[in-house]
């Protein structure tokens, strides 16, 4: 998982390989540097809409039935996803089937048919997905966070769009968007696992093709975080639990403070010995679980502490979370706990690296975001050199209560809201 090679063609297409002969399968992941940040208000959700369409038929696999039959006949797992700054397609399959799988995934991104009848049919599926998202608490809170924290910046754009834009996106819109963004110079292929050496020739034959224009990447401005609204509340009285997120503006992907924020997230939220797990669950029985994570993009990022709980426990939970952060600001993390957190990160990465999908994601995101691609050993070096002084500096710089915003989806009393507001202004 530590040895990798990167190849780049003259047309700008890039691919990364990491071979492991100890397994019998591989994953092929194609990542495009396009997502909701590239969209206008009128075309909100078009990246996601387009992600669906290649599965309706391609040049070689003319219908969705033929494409899905071909994938299933290989015993493969095939899927796709859209995020704010990327769109991905992957196929996971045996070594013996990998060349055929490469042919399929290449045709998916290079030759979708984008027929009008298929677009109209898929529109209904996407509207169902949109309605499903309205029932998913995590999804709603995520939209609240991005729409508020990044207001005025493309990162605030919704990934799926709105009911209106989904209904109004036309076939011509999709075909034009495809021509603009699905260029070889905007594609990154990640090949992880066990595969025949012939795959290099096949990649060259499929992707080293003339590219009439170079991809014009969106030049995003640096984020100016919107923290004027300290509490953002969306009411839903029908929920048994209310979801909350405490969010702090932090750093972009290439800022090395992100490694320290990763470690702070582990200290607060990862494992049964995590500070917030002990404080909120074991001592006070306020929550079932809680997470603390750093998320980074090209031009910004945020640190998020989130959980779902009974609404009458929200105020106490937020008070305990902020108190735990203040402890780290004052005292840092003792050496024994610091070493525990480092070992937890490294151990979990080793365990997760048994899954080729995790390795592919580790390298794929770097191809999109990183100034320089690193392997796991280099990542571990970044983690190992973190000191208590680093922790204190970063917590004071980014996780200051005066910079926090609280997002609440569910129900909460007015008095609780007022008291939370007072906590954030201390």
C-alpha cells in the first residue's frame, strides 16, 4: 500500500498504480475534478445528474441492461458518486476480469450516449433520490453547514440541487456540461490491487487519445467563512432525536495543520477512550455516539463535532463539548494519551488498508487536492512528529469558541437556544 507510481499522458490524463499480489482482485477508480462547485445556480445538481447517465448506456454497452449484465457477469461491484469538487466511477473485480472492467469503466466516462429518452427516465429516479435525502438527518445537517459556512462561495452549492433545477436541467445542458468537464485532462485513474501488467498498455490505448482542448479548472477564491450566524436551526418536530453539529472554520487540504486537526479529532471522537465518548456517553448518558472530524477542500475546510440526541440534552452536551476543548487549549494532551491517539490512527489505517477501496480513496483524493502525493508511511511521519505544543497552538488558533457555529436540526426550546448563544459569546 506504500509503493505507487504515477503516469501522465501528453493529453493531461493521469493514472496511479499500486500493486499488491497478495490479493486476488483490484479496484479501478476514475475521478474527475468536477462537482457542485462548478455549477451555476440555474444548473444546480447537474454534476450529480450527469453521474447517473452513463449507466443508461454507452457506445459499446448500448443500454442499461447490457451494461449492468456485463458488469454482473464479471462478478464486479460497480458504482459512482458525486461530491462538491469531484465525481467518481469505480469497478471492483477479480484480477482475471480487470482488463474487461477497465474497458467498461473507460466507456462509461468516455462514451456515454446521453439519449433524451434516458435523461427523462432518469430524472424521475433522481427526484426520488432528492426526496429520500429530505428524510436523512445527516444529509440535511451537511447542507445546512455548507450553505451557511461557505455562503457566497461555490462550496455552498448543493450537490443534488433543488427539485426545480432537477426538473429543468435539459438534455442539451447535460451534453454541454459533459463536453466541458469530461475531458482526459480532467480525469485521474487509480488502479489498486492485483492486476496484469498488460493493463498499462490497455490504459494507454483507451485514454491516451487526442484532447482538442485542455480542461479549464475552476479558479476558486479562498474561502471567507460566514460565521455571523452563530446558531442555525431547522425545525422538525417529528424527529425522536435532534441532530447537532458544532463547526469551526479551519484549513484547506494542503495546510499541514490538517494533520494536527486529524489527531485532535481522534482524541475527541475516535474509539471508546475518546474524551467526548467518555464524557458524553459513559459519564452522562447523553448520546449513543459522537464524531469529531476535519474536512478539507481546495480553498477551505472545517472541523465538525456532531451527534444526535434528545432535544432536552442539547444545551448540556454543547457545554461539555466546549469545556473539553477548553481543557485541551489550556493543558494540551498528555504524552500517554497523545501516543494512544497516534497508535489508534495508524492501527485503523492498517486495518482499513485491507480494503482496496480505502487505499484507492487515500490516493485518489490526493490526485485531486494535494500539491504532492504521499504514501501511508509519510502520512504516519506527519502524525508521529506532532507534539503537545502543536496541539495547543492549533486548538487555540482554530477551535476557539468565538469562531464556533452550532447547527441544529430537529427541535429545541427557546431558552436552550438563548443559553447556547450565551456560551458562544463568552
